[in-house]
């Protein structure tokens, strides 16, 4: 079964450690984190394209014609992986078993045709026709805070690190070794359906005045 991201709009910022500390203290005082844990992501791109430079460029831009695919798992537990598709600000995902993911990393793709889901068929077509290959991997810690009574949440992503050793994707200890010595960046993502309330905008101005906008998306309907 596929799952769709409910929020229509997203804005992503790079923030400083001081801004992160101030935002986290304020958000924690108002509400408990809805979820928190480690995230492991591997992006796929055509060999004709450049390797992604980082985290923010994978935001789907308006008018994007080709979908972006990635594999994700959480809390350093690769038992279940999620295949995600992004295009025109819309995200769709479906679950992949660890054994299936290991087969994919070993170059076995026929199992995708046995999954009766258009997402897997499209991914298979991307691998075989667009020559998609695993490229940059990212690991980071994410905390998500939901605003009471609002269709809005704020995610704080810390210790963002990258690796190109895709065969280590399902082995968190090896990934940690691969990224040793990197100074992880910190990003903030604001997701919402309609508009960002004025009090939230004031909070951002007060606690993160040096934030740098990296990108924004709006899901096409």
C-alpha cells in the first residue's frame, strides 16, 4: 500500500547550532516531539546527471518532469525500507522488505515486477530505461513537532552526513564509519497545508533570524 504526504507545502532552511538550540527549547516547551529518530536515505539518479550535492536539492521543483526516487529507513532499523517517489512537490511511498532491498543493491530488479503497485513498476522503468543508479546517501537525526490545532509541523534535522558507499546503506555501523569526521549540517523544515500562522512566523524571526531558505515546494493537485 502506498502512502501520500498530507501537507501541500514545505519550506526548508539551513540554521545555525544556536538557532537549533533556541528553536528546540521553545518547541519542546510548547509540545512534545511527535516523533524523533535517525533517518537513512539513499537517492537514485541517472548516470547522465551529476551526483546530488546535498540534502536540499532533492526538493521537487515546480514543473519538474522526471520523478526523484529514494530508499529510506528509520531508527537504524533496516528491517523495513520505504521506496519514495517525489515529483512536483508530491511524495508517494511504499514498503520494501530488507531482503528485497539487499537484492536491489546487488543488482536484482525482477522482483519489482512482482509487486502489484504502479510505484514499483515506475521505479523498475526508471532503473532500466533512465539508467537510474544509487548515488548519494544521507544520515541524520530528525525531530518533528506538531502545532496544536494546526495542520502544520516543524522538523529539525541535525548531524546530517553523506556517503557514497551505497553497499553500506543497510548497515548503520558501517555508515557511521563512512561519515566519521564530517561536521553535520542542521536543517529545519516547515510543512503545512494552507498558510503559516503569524505566531509561527514570529517564532522563526525571533529564534532563527539567520536562517537561510534552501527551497520550497507546493504539491500539485
